[in-house]
C-alpha cells in the first residue's frame, strides 16, 4: 500500500513566479499565452497591447481554483477575498491606484494589481503581469496602494 501524502499547496505567488519573463510580442503579433489570459474574462482583446495585469491575476487564480474577479479591471480585485492590513507572499494581492481617484470605491478608475512579494523601503514589491509589458517583479510607491486582499 502506498503511503498517504499530504496535499501539495501551491500558492498564487509561487505559481505567478513561474511566469516571470512571459512578455508581449512587439508589433502586430501577440503572445498567445497573454491572449489566453485576456480571453478568460473578456472577449474584446484582439492583441496583447492592452492592460492585462488583472487578466494575469485572474489566470493564476483560475489555475488554482481560487476566487477571482472575472474582470479585466485591476480595481475589481478590491471586491475579491478578504481585506487585510499585513500582507504576506502567498495568497495576497495588492491593488494600486494608477492615476484615478484615491477612493477604493471607484472600481471603474485606472489601477494595477499583482501578487504581494514584499516591502522595500517606501515601496511595495509585486509579481504581476503587464509590468514593463511582461510578467516581472516590480516596485511601486506605497502611496499608490488602494487595498490589500487575501485570496483563499
């Protein structure tokens, strides 16, 4: 008889790191992997030259059968999961303001979303999509943080 193994827990943060380096294709072509992420929750994108940070977070959560926003709007993640004050790498997402009102109740405004990777001085580190047109680890000023959510 085979021994019983505990279930392997893969966090969204750990899975997201595996995608680092996936990038948009310059010109009229598009990365099919990014298009698949976009089309999971919207049928309008025809190429990868559109905002796709929320598509990336949705895709990772879809792969892990976790709750997701099912929206291409970054601020839609303010409505998913549980609000938290002390994020940890693993199941936590950070929602940022990107030029819209600082009011988190305004879901239709510009934003950005990614998986929490840590703090670095007055910056938050995120693993996310559409950061320099690719999946990457990037830093953002903490003054842009609109919300912190735990996705489980």
